[in-house]
C-alpha cells in the first residue's frame, strides 16, 4: 500500500511539472524552454525511427539534499551492474542487426535512446518521460517542428513495479511498451495498461508452472516467501488463488521478506521455517532479499529443505557460493527461456569507449563499463586516484582478455527476451509500412506513414505480430499482451569439486493442442538429500484405501486424519472427505477399498441343510407311494376295509402332496414358487386334515349305528357325503388361497435386515393376514379332528383307529404350535427350513401314526389281518 502511495505521489508531481511547462509555453508563443533537465545516464544512436530502452545499468542511487534551500541536485547512480549493461547492448545489437537486414524495414534506419533506470522507480520514470517528450533545451515552434524524432516504442522496464507506474502513464497516450522482465500478472489488465506488452510469461503462468512441479512430485505442503513489492505480493495472490482453485496443495506458512537488513524479522522467519513440517520452500523474491535470509539460514544451520526459485533468482550467481550451496544445492527453479543470438559476442567485442569522456551524461554508459571492467579511470581522473596507484584508461584495453560474465553468451535468458522485444517492435513497424493504401486498418482504410507515424498505430500491429526467431521460437502476443508462455526448469547442481552448475532439466510450456505441459528429465535432477531422492512434503499422508479424510480443526485442508469407512462404504475417489455407499446388491470388502457382490443366502439344494430336507421330502413321498401300493395290493383285506379304504387312499395322496410341497421351499425364490408354495402347502394339509376329520366322524357314526336305534346316523356319512365334505372343506382353503394371491400375492424379496453384508432371498408374504388365515383354518380343522378323536378314544378295540387319530392329531398340533414362535424368530433361510421341517415332521407324524400299525399287521403279522381276528379282539376285551 505504501509503495502504491509513493507511485501515485510521484505521478502527481511529474504531471504537475509538465502541466506547469504547458502553462508557461503559452506565455512564450514563439518558443518554449525546459524548466529543468533530467541528468540521465544513456547511450543514443540517430535514425529514421527511434526506439527507447530502460535498463538497470546501476544498482543504487544517492539521495540528494531535499531541504529546498537551494536547487535540488539530480540523483546519481552507483554500483555498476554488468548484466544490466549487457541488456542495453543486446538492444543495440538487435537494432544494428535489423538495419543490416534488407528484408526487414528496407530503406528505414532504426535508432535508439537507452537510459539507465538505476533499478529505481523515480529514475526509470524520468527516463520514460524523457523518451516520449525529448530533452531539447529549446524547441522552435515552426511548421517543421524541428527537433530529434521522439521514440515510437520502449523496450522495458525490468521491474514489475516500475512497469506498472510507467505503463499506466504511457498507456494514456498509447505509447507501446514491451517489457522483457516484468512478470506481474496484474499487467494483463488491458483497461489499465492498454499498450503494455511483454516477452516474458506472466507470474500467473509461472505460478501454474510451479504448481505443475509440486503436483509432479506429490508436494502438497510448502512454505511461501515473497519480496515486499508488487512482484512478490501479486505472485503470492496468484499462487494462493491457483492452489485454492486446483486443490493441489496448501501453504504451511506465508512470510514477507523485509526490504532492509531487519535481522530480528529475518530470524523470526527462519524460526518459522525451522519449526514447520513443510520440506519445500517457494520463494518469489530477488537475490538481494534472499542473501539476507540465507545468512540467517546458515547461522541456524537449517538443512533438509527443497528450495523452489522463481525466475527472479533462478540463475543468481551471487547465491551459488561454497557457503550457501550446502543449503541451496538441488534447488529447482523456473527460468526464462534461454536462446541463442548469433554474432552477439563479436558485437560485444567491438564496444569502444568515448575517449573525450568528461563525466557528462551522453555516452558515459560505455565508459563506466570500461572503467568497471578494467578498474581504471578516464582522464581527468578523480582526485587521489593516481596517487592511490590507480591506472588511467586508454581505450586500447582488450575485452577478449577479460574473464567475466559480460562475454558469456551461453546462457542468454533476459537478454533473449530483450532481443525478441526489439524484433517485435521492428516486425510491427515493418507490417505497418507494408500496408497498401486503401486497404489499411485505420479510418477510411488508410495506412500509417513514416512521416506521420503515431505510437497508437504501432499498438495495433503489435497485437497481431507473429514471427519466428533464428533460434526457432515463435513470438506473438495474446489479447492481454502476453507472449506465448514457455519456461525452462533449472536445477542447481553441486559438483564434487565444490563448483556449481545450473543445469536445464526440463521445460513448462503451453500449446494450443496440449495445453500446459511439464516435461522433466528426472534422471538429471540433483537432490541435496542423503537418499538422493525427492523429499516428502505433505502435512498428512494420503489416506489408505478404506478410509476417508477428516480435516483438522483450524488447519489447512491438506492437514487431516484418516478415519476408516463404516461397513458397506468404501473410499470415494471423487471426494476423499467422505465414503460412498456400495450399491444395493454390493458390500464393502474387508479392506473397504472396493465393493463386492453381497453373499446371497437362501435354502439351496447345494447346501447340506437343503440336501437333507429335500432327501427327507423325497423319502416321505416314496414311503407314501410304498404304503399306497401296500394298501392297494391288500385293499380287500379286512384291516384295509375296516379303516375306510377310500379315505385312506385320499389321505395317502394328500400326505404325498404334503411331502412334495416342501420342495417348493427349497431353491432360489421366484415369483411362481412364492405364489405356489403356500397355496400348495395350505391346500395339501387341509385335504389331509379334512380326510382325517371325516374319518373320525365316520368312526363315531359307525359306533352309534352299532347301538339299538342308531342306524339312521350312517345315512349322513355315506360315500358321497364323505367325498362332498372333504371337497367342501378343501374348497374353502382354495378360496382363501385364491383371495390371498389375487389381493396381495407373495413375491420374491431381497432382505438385508438380518445381515448387511448378505442378501437373504425369501418370499414376502404380501399379506400376513392371508398367511394367518391359511394357518388358522388348518388349525381349526386339526383341532376339531383332535377333539372328536379324543372323545372317541374309549370306543371298543375293534374301533381303536380313533386312538391313532388322537395321537396323530396330538403330534400334528404340537408341531404346528411349536412352529409359529420358532418361525418368527428364525432369520433368513432358516425360516424356510423351519417351515419345511414342520411340514415334514407333521407329515411323517400322520403317516407313521395312522398307517404304521396297519402296515405292521399287513406285512409282519398277516395272521391278524382277518375279520375274525379284528372282531375277536372286541369280544376278548
């Protein structure tokens, strides 16, 4: 906020100065005179069209006396920066190369005015205003508007803060400005900066490139350090926004590096880093900020950190020292795309100083470089220089004998951006001058002309420029003035001999078809750890399968605990903070990582219980068939005839049906088996019990008919009446079953209430009332049979079948009375087994008690199967 206030205040002061100048010019209609002159360090070359440039040739400035008791002196710069001077020479080389190119801007000579901004906003702003307004001491106002041609475009500035301030003013006049190093994503706002372009990707892409690297190595927990300026704060906002949007990671801490050497604040920041569990540190700052930080890191011996460098310090040689490499070795950084510029070294070797140098501001930039490089001074030398053993510069010193970074063209990065920026302006101007009259883009289909060239016309062509550098890189700008983004991924290699090397291990680029793409050669990466592998930097390890994340209170979302999923749920791959339920017919496996089909359970023919019950049912059916055969074969014997052979045959057939109906309860329930099983069971047993009931009533009628005056009782129990009674009683049960099936039919049902991990296939009753009425009706008939048989139990022995009926009904009723509570309490397929067991038990009870004694007599004691024997037992008693 303070930086923004300073910028706005400076803008107001400078604008006030120029408004005052305009007011004074009205007083002097024939001429105007500058009220002051900016003493700027620069280098110039005349031409038909002038391009401006702003470069940090010096690091610092001296602050003049601002007491205003005398005219304030101009600020002066010191601390020569060789790389900044080389950037200026790259621009001079590019313009010289363009002027020699007969195909690009033919018959047009480019010139330049390059100023030193001293890495300061105020001086950079002075340089920009001087470029667009000129610095002539006096301008004669005539028709020719005499004076040096003004610039039509500026290459610069290197800082985001200075670019924001300068382009906000130049944008008012649509003067194009092409930066080679300003990365702040805020500069993409075309409403605020309509004529700003850059040949370096914005921080937004740099941030996404870093997130790509974090994602690639699984680093979800990192610290963030930024410089206290527009560059740092905008990068932090972009990083936080992208992390929040993508969900790829969290910040363990976020600290702002102080501008000055505030040791207490730096110590506090290092303590935060030391205590944090984050092993990755992302730094958006300049090397001057990081030097103060690293001194404290060395003091506290904070090792085991993986540093990630922004493009501002990825190639900073000042940090690649034997003292710092034990801590910074293995650093991964985002670097500006490197390029090759043929002929550059030869051009640099041709640089020569101005021998009549006298500390003026014209071409002093080259002379200052010469003095810095050869540690000499041009005449007249400063006082005491010669006395102290200093040498005078002759201008004949040999640059090729100097071993410094000025002539090192193997790693051209910001220099390559300057080169592309100059060519972008040149190609745009060339496109404009090739416009055919009547087909131009401006009003009336007009074209721009060299004699009346306006800067805003060049902005139109800059937005559409598209060319390829000799290195093979395509250069064009999008709607925000950003170049097609591409970054190199660098790695700080610490060699065994103690030397360092910044090696290229990959690139991050964006293409039309593949989008943003990260390419890494992991085999080349040097890791400054004992295991020589990438570190783990997570707040919480990923939850294993079968668990879900639960965020820790008051901590970032990357910090969580892993809670096992409950039964029937598995890890949700789309939302790791919750478990997802398995589909209805599935259940979670023991590890809770995927769903498996639920075990199905029903009374099956393939399991021991089902096999036993089915075998017993078939055995009962077989026995019934055997007894039926015995009875049919001996149907004319007295014992068969005495036991009402027709009812006996009906009873045996009904028992056979009872045995067979139990098979409907075994096997996977289906619609037809569910509907048939209870209907068959109910009708079969009613038929059986009806036969027993009629048989019991016939016994009583025969006994009464044997007494005097009781002969009329038999006429109600003739054969037709017996058949009719059985049919009538059975038809009632058939009606009950039909009503039940029509109104609320039993259906197959998947029951998961017994066990969640199993599906119990059963037949839902549909109507419990229908099943209760069915059983109740059987129970009523059985009770009546038991009651009548019980009353007839003391009849003479010749009529002792009543005792057998009593005993059989006693067994029958006992089985079914016990059946009801056991059936209700039996889970799953055991309910069907209980019902089958009740059917078989009651059927065997009836079969054995009613037909066992007769078969015994027929087979084992045939001598008793005579009329005399049967009648005789009655007299003996």
